[in-house]
């Protein structure tokens, strides 16, 4: 009973209200920030306890992270998806994010699929295209299931040209569609005549010019190009102004020396030079290639994909293969174009979070202070985001350095354990689509991967781990 | 005599050794940093006393700075210097920096002039070219005397093509030669067969393509392009990677739509795409245009030119017109290429300090953290340089914002009074030439304008000012 006679000196773990009471009563409390592991999710907490400091997980993560670092994505060519992408047969359309049935898709994704059906000529008008999509006679699959990635709706149909990126150390190929520019575009769900006409031109003259150019140029290593763009204010997700310019500059001599005709070249160059986002899809394919190199390492808690279909946000871990762990897609907090607000926005959408998964985009925001003009915040916030991501990643990518952080490598290799443990969520720079098809982009901003994905993934990873 | 009985409490102005003695003797001294105005230069100090807080100088500086801010340099065309540059008649060769006689020129400048004579066909070999140069039969004049600027040796001869930049608010034209790329080049004093052959190709096919392109494109505003490059890691003096890419991207559609032939276009594009420095000469011509707009405002202490000829460093003030104030050119402290050191370096050389005079280059270093890979230091030093230059400038240029400094405008409009008063010297990013002709660039680094130029300029400005 001496306790009540002595001056109270208390260490307060977690909730500060206990310390408040002690201090009010004249006692002294030292506050220690604490919260239950995995935010109190019992199963995830148990899984975390098993996975933290497990030597097998550490070793697996070293293997996966080393494979990611060693990967060398090389732009090899361009071809219709039907020819380039394995399994792209019959009436099959790929989309962004984890799997989702037609009936549950968000507006922009349904709009983009209707556009793809019109582009393929499988239906003559939007009404019949919608019926066809709902009939079950078109197969839908995530881009990720075919080694591909696509921004926003991420819709790829068999006749669309795709970039072919070869990961040089293992020979595996990744794919992405071509960027259509801004305004009324398929990836935001627009499917009017001008959109279909542009897609046909892209599948025709543009694809021909780029094919001839890449045949003339040989392979183009994408990592050095991305590294240079990071020194020129891009984070290669929402800002690709430098990377697009560098790509064009790299392609041009070969383009002019190629067999392509002058009119086609003029059209292609005018199109590419007119869009700061043209490089985005190549950035995504390169990131996909780097992360696919880190796949399928048993026991690894490294995240190999983050992707959104406008309804669900899904992640994959190296140690759990192709399994998705999903949670509702969040709404993006950002800067809206005049006349629009959060109420108009589709939830988070697109495979483009593959850039963040690879340590770029939001993770490399310190490289791109001017991005805040687009996604909001201040240049200091941009640096703070890159610094924060260092707490949930396996290491630094010395191939991608951040000048504003004294040329530190960008934080990369998200460890699902660290996300659950620190409750710091991966930050993602992204565009915002209108929730209805066809209206297009209405803003851009910053979002975070939902914590539930990581909790589920840890439970699955722990369950797959034999008792050690 | 009570002083000796009391505890000593002393305010110590300037030299700290007096305070040291007082403290050693047990007294207390508060140290106030102070130095004689104009570093003790009596005449300059007198001039400074007259010019500081003189309402006429303040008003004149507002006028000059406003004219600099309002200037709109537009790339208008390209033509041989003989046709474009006023007064470029007969056997006349322009060079960098303030006036200098042949016999006193540094090695790289003599080498470049010999090259220009060979290029013009005025002599058949370097020996006779040197004799011709020494004979007095070739007129030499600073580029600045003809509205022009040239990097390093800055040599412009009548048959060389020049960029023509028109300042849209006043219609005055500025000029610069074309950048030859790196390696053995005329501007570093090389004059071998490959150098002359390249100059002939530049005066022929390259000039033809660019002429056809600019006729097709119409005028190209250079300030928005520079502003964008500052958001992409350039300071548009020693780093022009983004600006060159943006320029190429801007020119290409017009180039392809122009009358230029495909082989010439391929050659031009390959050449431009191969050099990160191609934009430098346009940056310089744009800066010259902005500063010429601020010239000849009586009583203004704003610096309108800083230029070096490898022997002398010269400045001009708005209020003293075309008069040069010179001091020995400093040696550049920087990063040397392997095998070279300060002992091999020519003193500071070139008109390129016109970029710093316009608030770019070293003044905008905060925009270009990656420049430190080239000129030495850390990204924090780069920001510190931009911050320091804010103490010697008349204002900020809101058209050129610095992302790393939360989008503050770059400090611009050097006030010679503030330089003399604060003894903060204008910082200049620059290349370093070998002191002998023909060896070329041996490094790059940071230098400072010598204080004597500013002291002399203030004396002259004060002398020209009627008693107020």
C-alpha cells in the first residue's frame, strides 16, 4: 500500500488520456507512443508476431529485393496485344486492378470496355457493346494476370498496340498500352467517335512508326532514362515531362533513320511532343518488369503489386504469388479541376501504383517538387513523403537517386510487415477520374493504400510459413 | 577616471581581436560584425555613401528592373552573322568579355580566332592565320558591342550562323552563336580540321534546317521554356539538359513540316539530341535580351552585363551605359577532369555570366540540385547560393520560380551598391578551359565576380550623378 504514499511516476503506454488524469492529480507521466500491432487486428497481429524477426522472411526479402534491384527493363518493341501478350486470345479484354465482374465495375471502366469493344468492331454501337460485355461472351481479366499494366481503367484489347519491355536478367516480358494523352480518352472511360478514331490511328500509323523506330534503335534501357528524369523533376507517375522529352530525344535519330514515312513520323512526333504523360505507360511497364523479377520468393513479405479497379484496391506479395489481398478503394484527396469535387470522383483506379510499388511515384516525390502544383501540398511535403516511405521499405534503390535528399536512393521494396507495424501507408500520386464514364479526368492528388490489404496479406503469408 | 574602477562592458565593432583582449582581462564584450564600406576602398566608400538611399538611384533601379522583368525574348530566326548582326562588316571577329588586344588574349581565345580565320578562308593554315590576327588587318570587338554573347572564347565571325532573338516589348535584337557540343570545339580554342569541318556543317545544313524550322514555327518565346527548364533541374548555364530536350520537342513538329530535307533533318536532330548544352547559347541570347531592356537608365546601379575574356572580368551598369569596369579574371575553383588541375586552367572566360546577370545560372542554382555533380558542392550549397544572391539583387523574377525554395522567384537584378556594401560577390557557374589553345574543357566549377569591378563602377556612377 506504499504506492499511495509515494509521488506517482508513471510510464504511460499508448492512449494519452490516462496520463492526462495522472497529471491532473499532480502525478508525473512520461508518455510513450504505442498502439497495438496491426491496429488491434488480432489475426494480423498474430501473423506479424510470427513474421517479424523470422530469419526465413529476412532472407527471402533480401532475395526478392536484390532481384528487384538487379532487374534491367529494356524497351524491346511494340506490337498488337494479340501478338505480344501471352494468353491474349479470342474476345478478351484486360483491365486495371484486381479481378472484377462486369456488373461491379465502376463507370469509367465500363465506359472504357465499351470503347474497346467498339474499337475491336465486336459491336456497332455503345448499347450493343454494353449488352455484349454483360453477356459473358467477352472474357475480362486483370492486366497483371498477363504481365501487363495499364493506367486508370487500364483497358487493353487484342488489337491495341502494347509496349514490349524485356527484363534482361531473366528474359521475362512486361507490357503496357500506349498513352492517349489528356482530354477525352479511353482510360478515363470516354468512348466517343474521336476516342475510337485516335485508338485506330495509334494502332495504325503511330504503331508503325514506333515499330520501325525500335527496330532501327535496338533495345532501349529504361532505368537510365528514369534515373535521368528523376534528376529533372519527374517522379515518373504523375509527372513525366522530362522522361517524355528524353524518350523523344532518344527515339528521334532512329525514327528519322528508319523506314517510316515522313508524314507518319510528323504525326507521331507531333502526338508524342504534345503530351507530358506519354512516358507514363513505359514507366509502368518498366516498374512491372522490376517487380516481376522479385515475384514468387517463398516467405517474402515484399509487395510486388498494388493496383486498383475503381472498386477494390489490391496488393500482392512476393511470398504469396498471384493471390490478391483487397480492400475498398479509397477516395483520392487532391486538387480538382474547376467545377468538380470529391463527390464526382471515382474511387482510386488504375495499375499505375506499380510505380510506387517500385519506389517511384509518391515514393520518389522528393525528386519532383513541382508535382505539388498538380497533386497539392508544398515541396517540403514532397520530401517528407519520400522520407516517410523509407520507414516501410526494405532498402534504397541506388539506381534512382533523389537530388533534394542529397542523392539518396529512393526508398523501395515495400515490406508489408513494416506497413502493418508502423501504420505508415504507402503514398500514391494519382489522377482522379469522374465516377461516370466518358467525362474523363477531374483532378489529381495523393492517396494511400488501405491498411486492410496488408493485414490480410500478412495472415496469408504467416499461414503459408511452416513452423520455424 | 571612474572607467577603470567599473566592470568593463564593451561593444566591439569589427575586428574581434580587441574583444579577445577585453575578455582575457575579465571584461565583457559584445561583438558586432562590421567592416569599412567597400572593404576600405576610400573612393568606393565615398561613392557608396552618395549612392545609398539616393531617391534618384532607387527610382532608376525600379525602372531598370521593371524593364528587365517585362522583357519578352522571342527566338525569331537564324542567319549568318554578316547578315544578322549590325556592324558585322569586313574582316571583323567578335570575342567574349570586355575589349582586349590580340597580343594580350589568353590561349583559348587566340586559338578560337585562328580557327575562325581558317573557317572564313582568310588564311590557309594556323601559322598564317596567327600572323593575320597579329597584323591588325582583322578587327576584334567584344560580342557585347554588337548585341551578341558567346560562351567561353565567344568567337563569332561573319559567316557563322547566329540565333536571332527579338525582345518583343522594344524590338531590339540579341544574338548568339550556335553551340558546337563538347570535346574539341572552337569555343575552347580548338581549331583542327574536325572543328572547322563541324563549323562548315553548322553554317550549311544545320543552319538551313533551323532556318526552315523557325520559318515554319514562327517565333518561339524563350521565357516560358526557361521557366519550365528551371522546374526540371536546369539552371540554364552549366545545366541545359531539360531546356535542350524541351527545345527539340518544341522545334520537331515544325521541323518535320518544314521544307527541310530528311537527311538534313536527321543530321540536325542527331546533333542537337546528342548535346545537353545545345540550349546554352539560346539561354544566353535570351538573358542578353532581358538585360539590354534594362540598359541606359541614368543613375541606375543595376548590373547589365558581366563578361570575361580570360584575362579581365568586366561589368557594365545600366547607369553608365557601355562603359566597362574591369579587374583581373579570377581562377575557377571546381571539379577538374582526370589529369588536370588549377595550374592548367585559363582564368575565367566567356560571356555566359550573362545568365547570372539575369538571375539564372549560379543565382538559380536551387533549381538544379544535380548541378553539383558538375560544379562541386552539395544540393544544400546550391540552395544557399540562391539564397545568398537574394541579398545583392533588386528583387525576384516571378517568371522564373525555384521549386526547392517553395517556388520563390529567382533573385535577379544585381545592385552594384549591395555587392560593395555586403561584400557578397555574384556567384557564377562556369566551365573551365585549358590555358593553352586547343586542349578544350578541363573542368567546371564556381567562381565569383571580382569586387574591384563593382567599386570602380560605383565611383563612375557617383561621378555621373549631379549633386542631389
